[in-house]
């Protein structure tokens, strides 16, 4: 098969074409045309992915837990997973703080631009600080209460509530593990079959990824550049240094920290790891949502990295909701950048407070676009920076959201690989390191015809 017919290359081509087309469309003022006729295909792609995210998490976790030999194993894998997730987030935050303190991007924003940004985004700031305020006013144990839903269907109706779905699935799985085998069997068989179905649906949806990614990129660029290309260029000149600081921090964490951890704790070759997870990274970049990317993350982990279903079905849905290294790193850089721009000093105590609150904020951030900036408000308030300061960075947030989401899911996949390796559950990938659902769909068609 020629290289350009391979799916991962087609997704990259879709991404680049979407970028180029978005810039041309913004320059030509075709914003409305793109919003009406192109962006909807991106929305359809995201909707298809999020549509199957809840059934996937539910089915994979229930069957995963119910097939465990005993509950001790669950708590061992769980404890290990959460400890590594926390450790990698703290490393990410330290990298973020180091980069922003060394580069000092806040010192480069001209004063008139600073005032203009604050005026332009005033309204946006009010809605976001409102949401953050609501989150803050609740009691200290509220995050714990939030994990346990009173009504499962309500949690399943929004991808923001993924953690509740994770909780229900584990709870049901434990129950199934404890009731007599013959009673549990039919229900487990149903979820098993649901799981196989959802995996096939992910493969079909991924065939449309090149078009979906093209539409998402074109739509995002034209929606950012509503004031024309000149407006966005001006914004990028003022905030370029800040963007470079965030992207540099993310790049160090993604391409240095994770590879080092993989090298130390797993036998995995890095030459195979990154090509294997590239499709998930591309989808994360174009959707800005680790929740929407979850089906692809799980698929590449099992088929192309070689993580067992038992580990991936537990570690990845949990990671998509609580492990956000990219978001934490970005929040640390953003908080210090805002303080620098406003001329507020942050001593070492304040920077430690940023690390502590950012760990919690990144856990509490929903796996959807732009959620990270809402939680940033809470960090700002913890260190006495006026939350209106987020006006300074709102204009470029979407671009950074795309980048931090890539780091978020790469972190999940790295930890899944480490946990699988430590449990003796990292195998040679059944489909090789290169993702290609076309083969398995063709195989399935042939098999179906054979039966017919
Ligand atoms: N978009 C990010 C994610 O889904 C969250 C955020 O930082 O806004 O992973």
C-alpha cells in the first residue's frame, strides 16, 4: 500500500490541509462559510467519538474488574496508577515553573496591549470566574461527593461526568466479582459483547478522521481569527513569548520526561512507542478533548503498544479524567505569566502553593476543551492574583489547549505502559506499532461474508 493511503498519514495530511485552509479562509474573510459548511463535519466527528466514550468506559471497566482474580489486584493496580499519575503531574508542574521563571515571558508584554487585552476579554472573564466561583464555594469534601452520582443516567448524559461513570463501572464490576459465577455470567457476556461492538465502531469512526481533523482545524482557526488574520498576528506577537514558554514546557515533558520513564520502567522501544500512539495524539490535538480522544487512546494502547485490556480499561479512563500533566503545566506557566505581566512578585511560598493547587486543579479539570482555564481561576485566587488576569491569555488559549491535550493523553498512555509492564501485562502489539483499522475492518467484512 502506498504511504499516503495509510490512515495515520491521511490524518496528518488532513491536519496540515485544515491548517492551511483555515489560515487562507481567515485571510479571505470566509469565516461564515467555514462555520456553516466545514466546521459541522468536525463537530460530527467529535460527537461520534464522545457518543461511544461512555459505553466504552462502562463496558471495558465492568468486564475488566469482573474478570480480575481478586480485589487485591484491583487495589494494587489502582494504588500504583494513582501514585504514578500524581508523581508525573508534579514533575510537569516543576518543569512549567522552571521554564516560566527562566524565560520570564510576562516581562515582554507592552503596556498598551495589556490594557487592551483586559478590556477585550472582560465579559468572557466574568462568565469563567463565575463558574470557578461556584466550584469554590462548595465544601472541601464536595469533589468526593461529586464522584458518586445519585442517578447514573444523569452522569452518563454528559462527558464532563466521566469520573462518575468510572466510579459506577468499578462499583458494578466489584459487585459482579462477588456474586455467584453463574449469576454474573450473562451480564458479563453482555458487556463483553458491547465492548467488541464499541471497538469496531471506533475503527469505523477513525476512517473518517482525516476529514474530521481537517474540518476541526479549519473551523478552529477561523473562529479564533474573527478579527481577521492581522488581529491574530498582533495577539501572537504580544503573547508569542508566553506561548513559546508553554509549548517548550509541554515539549520537554512529552519528549524528555515520558521517554526517560519508559526507558527506566519498561522494555518498550521509543521508536515504536511514538508512532504507535501518534493517531491518538493527532486526534487529541484536533479535538482538544481527552474525553473525546479516549476511545482512540484505548485502541492504540491495546492494539499498537501492547498494553493488556485489563490494564488499559482501568488506567486509561481514569487517566483521561484525573491525569492532566499538560493542563497542570500550562496552569503553572499561565499563573506566573499573569503575575509577571501585572507586575506582581511571587515568592517561593506562592510558587509551592501553585504546585499544590495546580495538582488538585488538574485532577478536577474536565476532559473537554478549555476546561483548564476555568480551573486556573482557582489557582490565581490561591496566590492572590486578580482572576481578571485571565483576560490576558484567553485569546491564545485554544491553541495551547490543543497542545496541552496532546501531553495529557501521552501521559495517560505512558503510565498505562509502565503499569502494564510492572504487572507483566505488556505484550508484543497484536497489530504492530502502526495503527490501521482498515485491515481489521476488511478482515471483519471477509469473516462476515464467509459466515453469510
Ligand atoms: N482540553 C483539556 C483536555 O481535555 C483540558 C484543558 O486543559 O482544558 O485534556
